[in-house]
């Protein structure tokens, strides 16, 4: 009897152990299945995130391809976008507006929509990413002979002051190489935003602010205008010079007088002040780019170019470009020297007291009133059908 009782107890104990093992195994299986499911979900989510990042990279590739296409010869006028371009296991497409047939050389803005597509795992719908971007012409490439964001004044009533054009690639200015493509422009729509005073001559068009309902009311013409007076399609962007390029040679304050001569070889330079007076001069050999910051001489204009001025030995305007940051607010040309180059000073009042400029002048205001002040626009410095396209803004969709 005793043995029988022990056997039943042991049997019952074994049953509970077995049941506990089954329950434990079941729990472990459920937990294991849950962990597997979570791991699968995490892996799937990681895969989706990876594919989303890759699809965005495809959209970026499309945007860069579009920018490259716009900067090809005649690309600004003809680029029509791309569709379903295969790359890295996915595709991208780019749409552009206005369409080629609806844009021209006066179209300053283009809208790009770039989309990247990559198929999801298990054959599900594709992962899509998009970028919306605004592309504009870089107006630092000088599309006008004279541009004053707020105002332009040409003439002084006693001597002829002229704005005309030529093409440096065809030779020096003069004879048959004198043309009437010296467009003068402003973003202003105010009354008399452009004044052509007696003896002032513009051999080209006058282009006033976008949206001007009566463009001729923005022009006080007492001189000669050979072209048309019209309103721009869109405002001309004058982007700020926000930084000095790495590697630019810092010359600090440049103040030259007497018969001092400074020689600059081809390269990029940075100055915090620029004054050339008396018989002094700066001689530029090769392609020279100068960046100007705020002057340290608060009693004078920020930039004064007089004396024998800045000499561009090549006489090719595109070989000498002066970019002024926004804290440069006054630029003055005087003396009898000639200036072969282009000056970009979007916040400066530029005054041409004398001397001829061969190239282009861009400022907040531009006044030509000196006895020998002339601007001969070099058409080779900028091709309106082939601007340098830049991305001004973008956001992810």
C-alpha cells in the first residue's frame, strides 16, 4: 500500500512538471514568434527607410542632371526635363516649367520637380521621393550694360554720354564692331526710375521693373534711346556675395597714390578697401577676380578708382571682375582711365564721373554724369541664351 501511494504522488508530480514544461515552451514559442515578427518588421522598416533614402538620392541625381542640362549650350531655352531614367536599380524623372516653347531669354525663373522611384520589397508599390526647386539665372554674369536696382541716370546735359555695345571676341571696340545691344535696366517701377538726360544716349532697350503697367512712365527720356522701352517678365535677382572664396589672397586695405603701381597676376583676391588716386594704378595680368568688403575709410566712398585706375592688360572685360559685398555702398570712377571689366555691387551707389568702362556695371543705383563717362557693353561677357543656372531654393516633398 505504501508503494502504491508513492507511485501516484510521483506520477502526479511528473504531470505537473510536464504541464509546466508545455506552458513554458508555449510561452517561449509565443515570445520567439513575437521577436521574429518584430525583427522582421524592423528589418522591413529598415529596408523601407533605406529605399526611401535611396529614392531621395535618385531625385537629387535628377535635379543635378537637370542643372547640368540647363548649363549646356542653349540649355536654358531648350531643356524639357527627363522621364524614367534608370539609375542604381530605380528611376528618376524631372519636369520643368515653363515649357521650352513658353520661355525665352527674358525668363529668369524655372521650376523643377524631380522625383526618384525605387520598388519596395515583396513587389509592393514603389517608394517615391521628390524635390521641388527654383532655378534662376545667375545675374552676376552681367546680362545688362548698366543695371541699377533702384535707379539709373545717364547724361549731364552738356556732353554726350553713351551706352552702346561691342563684342570683344570680334576685336577691339570701334568701326563695324559697335552695336546697339546695350540694354539698360532696373527693378524699379517708380516714376523716372530711368533718366536719360540731354546728351545721354542708350543704344539698346530700356527694361524697367516687372509688372509695370506703363513702362514708358518709368523713363524720363530727354536724350536718345534707340531701342524699345518695356517691363521685365520677372524681377532681376541680384544675389548677395555672402562669402569670400577659399584661397583668395587677402590684400587688406589697398590705398595707392602718387605713382605707385600694384601688379596682380591671374588669381582671386580679397580687399577690405580700394582707393587708387593720383597717378597710381593697379595692373592686372591674366584673369583677375577681386572681392571687396567694407572700407576702413568712413570719410570716403567705399571704392574710389581714379588716377590711372585699374589696367586690364588683356583688354578683355571678362578677365577682370570686381564683386562687392553688401557693406560696400559707394563706388566712384574718376580720372581719364579706361576700365576693361565688370563690376557687381548690388547695394552700392555707383558713380561714373569720367573714364570709359568696357564691360558691364551692376549696382543699387548707377549714375553716369562725368565729362567722358561711357559704357561700352561687351556682349561676349554674357550670353542671354546660355546663362549660368543656379538653384535658389528647394524643399523635399
